[in-house]
C-alpha cells in the first residue's frame, strides 16, 4: 500500500486548490481524478461559458454601435467553428496551467476512479489496474456535481441538452426553450439571444433568481425582456416531447393558462446534484443526506463525522453555495487544517454571487427579506444605474441596492447592470468586514464610473446623499 499525507478525490476547483495548498505547506499529496483536472468549471462550465458570453457581448456591441451610437458597424455572421476553436484554446491553456501548477508543487496526480476502502484508505482503478493508498493525515472528498435531470426526459446532446453539453451541441439553433431561471439558465438564455436565437425562459418560482433579492429578479427580468427574451415565471412544463424537428412543450402558468411551445432545442438547467457514484462512502462509515450531499459534522473544519475525512465543493450542502470561488476557499481551509493550522471558517454570507448574463447580476450578503427574517431592523437604499452618467452611457438600466441595519452595519449589496461582476469585490469587503455605510461613505469613488452608484447609495444611508434621500 502506497502511503501519503493527504489523498484528494476529485480534481475540480475544490480538489486541486486543496492539493496545491497542502503541498505548499509541505504535505505529500495524491490527487485522484477520473477525468480531467479542472473539473466541470474549467471544461464544461465557468471558463468555456464565459468565453462564449464574451463573444456574445461583442455581437451585442456591434448592434449597439449601429443602432445607438451611429457607428456604421455590420455583423456578417458568426463563424461557429472559429468561435469554438478560440473557446477551446482558452480551456486547453488553462488546463495546461493547472497541470503545470500541480506538477511544480509535487502533487502526484493519479488517473482513475477512486473509492474509499476505509477511514484512511482509498483504492484507485485505472484500466483494470488497482492501486491502494493510505493517508496519514486525511482524505478530502471533492467529486463535484452534475446537471440534475428532468424526470422522463433523456438528453440527447442535440435537441435536449443539459448545461454540461449545451456549449458543445452542434451549431446555432433558431430557437431555444430554457428550463430554469437560476444563474445557469439565465446565462445560457442570454448567450443564445445574443447569437440570434429566439429564446423562451421558464422558471417555476415567482421570479428569476429566486434565491436573490426580489428587486434583483425584477430588474433582471426587465432587462432580459427588453432584449427580446420571452420570460415565464410561476410556470411549469407539464409535458415535453422531443421530435426530429425539435421539441414541443406544454406550459401551465400559476393562473392556469396553458401555452404550447415549440423550439429547436430544449436546455434543461434545473439545478445540479452531487456526484458520489462509486465512492463507496459506506466503507468509511459515511452516508449522504436525503438530497445526496455529504454533510460535515464540523463546518469550521469541513470535517465529516469520520475524523480525518473532509468535504469541499459541490458535495457540501447549503450554506455552501456550490460556486467555484467558494470551493477555492474551502480547499484552502481544509488543506491548512490538515497541516495542523487553525484557519477561520468560510464566511458563507460574504461569498459573492454572480450571473454573467446581459445585464449581469452580482450580490453579496443578505437579501432584504432574509435580513428581516433574521430579525434585523432593516433600512434599504436603492439607486438606478442610469442615475449616474456612466450608467447612461452603457444604457442597459440596472440598479444598486444596499441592505443595512438601521444605524449599523451593511448586511447585503445587490447589483444589476453592465459589468457589475467586476464591482462586487468592494461590497464583499464591506459585508465581510461588517462595515457601516458611514465607513464606506468616507471613501471617494471615481467619477464617472458605475461604481460611484455604490458610493452614492452608501452616502445616502449615511445621511449625506447628494442626489437622493434614504428610504
């Protein structure tokens, strides 16, 4: 049996960040991955989708240049092969970078399927060959997640696709029906609209991004509808049938209205589920909860009820948000714990949440409803982005909303509009450091920028607003 300090099962963002940090702290690390290091985020999710969304932004910019700014630009078409080649090159270069970092750090990457055989032992099977490993310090479970299936509907990669294979389906469909109004569904709806598809977006909850502040969902829906996306909230698909010429679906709204929908492609984005297939958790005395997650007994250490076995990434239940940047933080925490350090726990309320659609959304901290439910005496201030000059320049609308304790700290910041993903880091510090609006108001935001809308809202909450009064 091969001995090492730490065994990490899964090479996605949570797994490889654990491995890199543990190796940097002097631990011997084995990383078992049955596919490609980088996981869903690098190969099927975050990176390739954001590359495509950047291309979509360029397409939208050509239309805006012509229609709004008098720039005589023209779009001759989209070279799908060239577009996907650039996307794939970005993924390949990032993949080589991750592999290079792991090799340089001295992490032993083992290609194969890993299963627990005890509380400190793992079996890795590769092409029929079996190798046993024993961990002196501990084992880290980081096997990630996959798209949650729609009962009774089998994806075929062409007419019916999941978020994992939507980027790799052939060509540009004339019409797309997107099922799911969470971040993934909205991003793909936005992408397909930019590249010329007619898009229908269906969400069962009463608003888009139902876990976000209600004002975020309202402003986002307004922006998507303005772009020509048909949005149905409070609606469910009663029946979906796949045919050679596309899909046909029956939609029933909360008020009982029935709509018959047709599209060239159905994209199912109703959430993701943890992957524990083949892990043999029972061999180590572990089990999943009713939802399939592996819950930690100690959230401060992300350690399960079996000492020495830790969990990171999408295997964790809420409050872990299932976001790549949260899994980086979880990997650092677990690696440092295994090295004998005592890092602070992950501050989950201060993890930013971003939707890379057009318009974008970005949030951190509590929603207004969540803050009131938690018993806070809440005061809010909201400003449309078009109230600042740079917001007028971009012309996409949007808003800034800050939720705070009356006379106290900022509890949440919620943004909708162009490029707000690049604005949320400031608000993460504000929420994470428990700053008050008056603390932020002392700092000067550059003019003209979109960020000055955040500064103005903080000034308003501090009783010093120039252009609006606190509500």
